[in-house]
């Protein structure tokens, strides 16, 4: 079977290649560049807990060694602190990292992965798809034809794949603009990110009603100034003046020493491709959507695209095309991103002082600051990971279904589980292997050796039910899960979204839910270890 062709060697394309390789699917990544990335300290990304864990799982590297997990987040209006958050184990911090370091970690992992190949200096210029596969042609020093089973366009906002497939990309241009600077300095709140609205000092040039400061390792900070509407030129002189007065405003009047490392202007666009699938061709990341309403890049959603698509392409590659499963990628992911864009379009005019929609976001300025803070931290309507509430992969009503702390279709909470070999691991560590996860909630099992309970109580019956499922599945045991009573059973998708929670061992319900979760597809190789690594 031909490999999957991935067009674009940014974080989304590289993540998709690694996610496919983990499920024994080969891929070739067409990189129009030279195979390495230019360091840009001002081009950074903020990864939420789930997406940072996804990259760390795929690369086997601790991204916290190259980025920074903030110790806290403070919101200020004029001179008054309106909110303060301290991160801990129960409330994990986002990860802030330079994008070239993130891409470098992914490239290093791909270099050691025999199932993934990166073809540098390969720019796509034409493609054709037939019933049996896709043919793509690249130009460059070694222009050639490539043959693939599927093709995924991860080639950014100006996607060649999207244009060749004649897919429309409507939306709004220049929703926001931010002047950006990366500098090394000392600020009074080491390790804590800051959202400062309506700062009291005079601004150079057009006024900036909002400034954010996000720490990076080694005393580096990324500062973003929200610019007013329009196309006012951000000159180097204006930016330096703004840096100096901002730092002085934060340090009681005297500008501390600083080294300016990089600058830029980040323009936020809101766009959504009409289609994310055209036969054997798919779109992901910025090729499919543009968002980023709080000044950071919308990479989080692109990584979730890759995670969602990889586990659906894998069974299609191994066992033959299954339309319902492949179609669900567009249905699920496009709906989630569309909801985030709608929320931004409704909420931001109020938060930015546009008026006219104040009935949507009631409350005083403090409440508005809290909504913006949530957006920065991956929470609330502007930032929370989406749930696949209306997914075509959701099972119908099940007699034994019960509510737990996670709604069906939402990402599961990461808890400690016992794996089949008796080791204690995190639930999130078992994701992305192509298998469904069946989690039994059994209080007390953590204090006993697995051999003492694996053949007792409901375990033998549940193990038999898991073996009989129509798709590979792994049986895990957890002492507790938020809102889940003892002896309940959770069914989790390979991308970490809850399918259902059942009261006790119900083989018929479990089978029906598993079959629905894979689009009605039945793999001949079932069992906990089949087809995953």
C-alpha cells in the first residue's frame, strides 16, 4: 500500500506523520523548504495541556525543557489587579515555546522514525486522484512524481492543496493586529504571564489598549500589543519606544536593561474552509482554518486535527476505505472550529469595547477580563477544547449509560491507570495507538498487585467483552475518575474523547458503543494488542 502524502512540514504535518507512524502507517512529508527552520524568538506558540501531551508522547521529549510552563497568570486593568491564577497539579499551566524549537523536536523524532520520510525542497504544483490513490508532482532541485494512498494538505493559509481542489476559504481578514517583540529582561513577576488592559501610561503612536507578556526560558519574554483597527505602519522606532515605555510602566518609571531579540506584526484572520475532505484528499491546520483571537497562533486546533485524522486514516489504510469514519473527520473538526470562530465573533466586539452586543457578555469589566484570561489559558468560549457532541460516531441511547464528570464527546481527564502488564501509567499515555481504551473504575486496586485482582470480580467478564470488540481495544483499570461510581466502565476513543460511560459490565452496550465509535467498521484483527504499538 502506498504511503500517505503529507504536504507541509510545519508542526501539524510533522505531528500527523508521527501519529500515523505510531499506528504503522508510512508517510512522506513534502517540505518546500530546506529541511530546517529559521529561529524566530518572537514566533511562539502556547500549547494547552492536551496538545503539549500529544507532542511529548509522539516525540518522546519533554518540551518543558525547551519551553516554559508558567507558574501563574495575572490580569490587570489600568493599575488594578483583576485576577490572579496560580498553576498546580490540579490546574496545569499551558506550555509556551518558540515554534522553531517545537518543529525541531518533531523533526528530530521523524529522523529516527523509519515509517516517516521528509522530502526537502519539494514544492507541490499538481495532483491527481483516482479511485485507488493520489499522484502528486513536486518541483524543485529534484522534482518528481509521488504516489500515495491519501494526501493531506498541511501547507498553511495559502494552501496549494486547497487551491488545487478548488475549495473555498471564506472568512474575515485582519480581525486583529498585534505588534510583537521578544526580548530578554527582568520583570517583577518572574514566570507569570500577564494580561494588562488599558495600561495607564501614554502610548507611542496609535494607542494599544491591551498588552500581554508571556515568559520563555532564560529570561526571555514575548510582548504583544493589540493595535487599533487600521493599517498604521509599525516602524522600528515606534516599537522601540513602545517597549521602553511599557517596561518603564511595569517597573515604576525606569526602563530596565533589555536585549531586543526579534520583532514582528501578528495579524489574526478568521477563515474556515468549506470542505476538509475531497475524496482521498484532506485539509488540516491553517490550510483548513485560521483563528487565534487572543494573539497566539491557532496551532492547538491544528494539532487536534492531526490527532483526529491519524486514527481514522490508520484503519482505512490497513483494512480498506471506510467512508463513515473518514467523513467524520470533517464533521467533527469543522464543527468545533466553527463554534470557536462564532464565539470569537460574538464575544470579542464586546471585550474590545465595540458595544452593540453587550447582552451576550453581561457583567462589568472584571468579568470581561476573566473571559479574555480564559481564552489565553485554553478555557471558556474563546479557548476550551471542543466536544464532539453531535458526532456521527456517537452511539445511540444505551440502556446502561450513566453520566460522569466528562460529557460524551469531550476530552477525558488524565488519571493514573493500571496497564495490562501491571504498570502504573497515565491514561493520556495510552492514547494515539489506534486502539480504543476500556477503563474500569475499581477503587482499591492501586494498593494490590495486579495478579490478585485480574481474575477476580468483574474482570474476567470484562476482559472477555473487550476481546470480542469489533476494533482493537486495551483494558485499563483506574482507582477513580471524576464523577464515575465504582465498577463503571468508560469507553475512550484513540484521540482521548469519551464515547460513553456504562454502569458495570454490559458486553452488548460496550460492543454497540465501540462499533459506533469506529463508524460501524469491523476490523478482523480484534483484541487489545492488535495493530498498535
